[in-house]
C-alpha cells in the first residue's frame, strides 16, 4: 500500500510514517525550525519524536482526514503534507515564548545580509570566529544597553504581533554576537532576548501548574455545569500566560514603575509584559459569548496565584495585592 492508500484506509502504516518523517526532516532544516527542546539537532531521534507528536496531537485526526480527502495522488500528498508539517512546526513554536522568538529571529536574520549561518549558529557576515561560549548572564547584561521596540499588539486571524520589531532584532543580535566574541545558536539568542523582554522562563520560585486556586463555595445546581466549563476555559487561558504575565495581571493596581522590581525588570519592560498579557486575553476571548466572564475568572485566578507567590517568595513587598 502507498502512503495515500494507508490514509484512505484509516490506518497509518509504514509508508505514510516514512513519508512523514522524511517531510519533517526536510521542512525543519529548510525552514530553520529548532529541534525539539531536548535535542540539539534534527537527528533520527528528533525526527521520530516529532513524528510521534504529530500523530498524537489532538488535531491529528483532522489533519489526516484533510490529506486523505484532498489528495488524488501520492505526489499531491507529498506536496500538501509539506504545508501541513510546516504549519504544525510553526504552531508548536508559537506555543512557547522562546519558540516564538526562535521563529522571529530566524525570520529577520535570514533576510538581512549582515548575518550568515555557520552551521546551526548565527554569525556576523564575513566573520570566521569559532562558536562562542554561552554565558547567559553576561549576554543579558549586554542586552540591557540595547533599546528595543515592541510592536503594538495586533491579531489577524490566527497570527499575532511579534514580540520584538525587526530593527530591534538586528541591533540586539549584533550586540550579543559582539559581546560573545563569536557565533551563537538561535536558541541562545532567543533565551537572552526572552530575558531582555521579560518573557518565557522567568526564574520564579513557584511551579504555576502545581497550584490551583480554591474552588468557589456558592454555586447553584442550575449553573454548576456552565460554571465548570467556564473554569476549564479560564484555566486554559491562564496556562497561556507566563509567570511575569500572571503577576502583572494579579497586581492590577500596581503602576509599572513599582511592578518592575517585583518582576525583576525595568518599568518599561514591565509595561510591555502587562500589555502583552492583556493582548493575550483579548486574542483568546474576544470572539467568545461569555468572554468577559472567562476573563474575570482568569484575573481572579491570577490574583490568587499572585497572593500565593508573594507569600512564599522574597519578592519586594507591595500593598497592591488586595
């Protein structure tokens, strides 16, 4: 059976799996997608892991049905599968702040003649230095001297505004490569950029997923089902927020000048964090009938989470948690 025959029969066999793995490798390398988090390159194990993720993703059935329905030949399947895999890898990258930055950096640097690829690393064009050691603290310090611009939030369809504009990417990467004294991987550049922007893996001392705010005690029998659904949706949106964004929503009365020290950021960076958190809520909920109720539930969850975090860390004290 061919790969297309397997799809039409409703079963994924060796032929489709081989085609899927081959397509993942080709698209990932050609489009500069980062390897899975625990891999440093697109080797056989990384491709196999991504193929498994593709086939076990909640949207897998829809994607496979689309391929089986729209493709009349194996050549057509190969062409359509390339786009499907590209969208899958892009969606996976956009789900994490650092992943979005990896895509953004690759996009901007690939279109600027001042930079070139040295294997998996980015370098100043024409340079010949060996890959630099990655000292994130030194690079974050170097990045603090670079003025950056974050575009105003916007959403078009399923796309949203980038976390940093293109000229800022150029200035920041130039400063980081010069400070490092050699090429750096896009992953390293993205981690430093995330720290500079106050997004991603904030070094806070609480696991957000391990804490659930207390359940409401007064629920009528008539509204329990809808309330439960709303709470589930609020939990989904809350998981979209990183720790900095949760804190910015959990301290709504705190001006950004005072919010910055709580987050370990400057006031301007804290303002960016708060605007991004609000933009996420708007993007997630603007088309939902009970969007305002869900947003209120997210804000309540953020306030409860923030109170717990403030009580269990050495964060600067503030009177804005009530």
